């Protein structure tokens, strides 16, 4: 029996999506290797390959550089970028707002303020400070997320309301964080200041392990709701007609996104615009089908973070330039272009 024309078109589109996913994955692996190779130690590619094969128990200086510094930083890039992109994608989906992201909605600012409180007060859980930092980041991220959701809901999740609410949240929590810096000792103020730029120098195997667990758990849960999220992109009424509990889906997704953001901010601080840029790039390549959009956007986030990390290393001499500065330089003009497109579309 001959296949109908729509079947052929659908298969052709899916082949293109698989091809895009494959290319992005290969590019990310190459970016991973490039980031691992770039540094001030002057090691050759052969030295790095040999050090990796020797494992973490090698006795050379190269072992310390690769296994204790570079590899944790590069892997942290992968998981932080992926988490921020996945969170940004789903925030855009459930708000039906292309300008939404953890950064533009102030969620990252809230999480960063929570982390700053933990740093200032020295809060720890079971004697481990990073757990206390990540926990407070999550509490404030979920608080800001719920505030934005319910304020936006009262105005029909209007784009202008969401963006203005996000700007207010951003300014408010940034001001509170600046007050903490002003009131704290010079040492604590410097730590908080570095935090606000997204500094990979704090990366460790702990950040790699926790980041990986949060990312994979969040990804698996969100993947289970792929068709519901895809239906939501067609409109709230359409999704409801297909049996989707839209409000419950939005609240649940906001919680997952807050956890993903906290996992990123809790270790390396605020990284701007990855959650805005990566989902849009992925959407342009594969469309709105979440079965393909979710993995492509997630991998794209890792790719952007790896490229930003590599550029940060190349631009700095000695101490590494905070990666958040690089993503902001790229993200600000991107956001400006999106705003202009939104204005023309009205």
C-alpha cells in the first residue's frame, strides 16, 4: 500500500530533525574537547589524551590540572548549560511567551539571592555548605516562579505582564543582593560578587554529580509530558480540549524548572541568557514537537556554555574570565532582536 503524501512529508521532517540532533551532538562533543584542551598550562592534545587514559590516580602535574580542574569545569558547563536551556524552553512553553527565560523573568536573580543569603550566613546542611546554598537557591527560585505564575495568571499570562513582573523581580532581588554585599565583610562581598557573574572556577566533582542528577531527573520527568507540552503550544483551549490539565501542568513544570535553575545557580552563580538563546535556536531548527525540541534545546544549551567557557579562557590571562559575562555579551543583542520581532508581530 502506497504511503500518503502527509506520511511522506512527516517522515521527511523527522529525518531532518534526527539529522539536526546528530549534528548538534557532534558539535557539542567537539566543543567539549576544545574546552578541555584550552588553558594556560600549555599542554598538547597528546598530553591531555594520555592524562585522560591514565585516569585520576596518575602522579604527574597534568593529572591534577585535567582531573581536578579542567574536567570538572568542562562537565559542569555541560550540565549547567543543559539545565538552563531545558528550564528556559519549558518556561517559554507554559507561558506561551518567546521572551521568557530564567534570567528575563527574574527567577535566576531570586535563586542567586537565596544563594547569597546562604553564603552570608554560612548556612550548611549536615555540615556541607553547598547543600545549604543549593537549597536556599531552590526555595527562592520556586517562590519567584510561583509569584510570576499567579501574577501573570491574573492578567491571562499576558506577555507584557510577565516581562514587567520579571523585570520587577530582577531589580528587587538584585537590589537585595547588593545590600547583602554592602553589609557583608570584604571577603564575603567578594564571593557574592563573583557569584553574580557565573564563575566556573568554583566547579568541582560535587557540582558535576549534583548537576547531572538534577538534569537527568528533570529531563526524564519533562519528557513524560512531551505530548502535553506540545499540545499547549497550539493554545490553551486546544490543550484543554485534548484533556490536558493546563494549570496543573504549568505549576508542575514551574517547579521542575526552579529545581533545574537552582542546580545551576547553586554552584557557579548566575549565567544570563543561555535559557533564552538556546531554546530559540533549537526551535528554529526542529519546530515545536517536544519529542525533538527538548533534546535539541538541552544539547544546544551545553554547546553554548562550552563555547562561552572556551572564549572566556582565550580572553583571559591567568584567572578565568567569568563565563556569565560572555553569555551576556551574546544574549543582550539576541534579546533586542527578539523584542523588535515581537513589536513587529503586534
